[in-house]
C-alpha cells in the first residue's frame, strides 16, 4: 500500500512554530518517516495500515476521526523534530552545506539543539496524550486491541514522556509506579 500522510503541509504551517519563510517541503518529506518510526509502533501495524486505508478512502468512523485529531499534532511535531537539522544544513553533491541568507546569521548548534529539544518535548507530550487516549479508549478499535492480528509490529506501551524533569504526586519512593519512583527508574536496566 502506498503511504498515506495523515497530516498536510497546511496543517504543519498552521499548527507548528515554523514561519511562512520555511520551505515546508523539508518538513513534509519527514511526515511519512515520522509515521513509520513513531506512530506505527504505537498503533501496531495492522491498525496503522487500516487507519491509513480508511483515511485515504475517507471512510473513517467517528471514533477513528477523533483518534486522527489526536494523532495530527503528534505527527506534526515529530516531523518538525526530524526536519530541524536539515533546515540548518543541506546535503549537496559538494558535501554538507550550511543555510544562510543575505540578511540573516546562522545560529550555532547549541541553539539548534535547544530548539530540537523544545520540539521533542511537544512531540512527546502529544505522544503521551495519544497513548493515554488509546489506553482509555482502546476497546473502540478492534484492530488495536487484537494484537495477534498484527503482521509486523504490536502496539508498544513502554514509551513515556521525558521532559528532563518531572515529579509525579502519586509516585514516590514508597509508592513506586511501575519501577519509577518519581525521580529515578528503579528497574534493574
């Protein structure tokens, strides 16, 4: 099946931090990669393929439409994270080139890494939101729940939001939450 992109150029322009001067094609080129690398492992291959098919045929159910609305910001920020280094650098036949304009100055790598981390934080927040939605409403999607039907990837429920600093009021040293005590992972790995 040909890859169906769940977000468009217009969606990225209207819902991310990139201004109108950015060549949006640099970001759009990463949507399919973001879907394959980050969305398919969350949904599982069977549900992911079925969702793409229904989206392209415009036959989404009301529940699937609600799910796609939650998926879209996640994908937009994941594509943005993946695109950021290539907005600063281009790979040409002469090697790696730095972007610069007549009236602009290129930012150093520390600024790019800071911006990338900020975009990653947003993408992770939306990813966690998607995973919580599926945890609560997974029974609405039979292909998501029936993991035995997956041809390739089963849904991965092990990822978590990592913003570099977090505290959780219900987790603490004496009240461990799945091996995480609010500050440190206490599992032996």
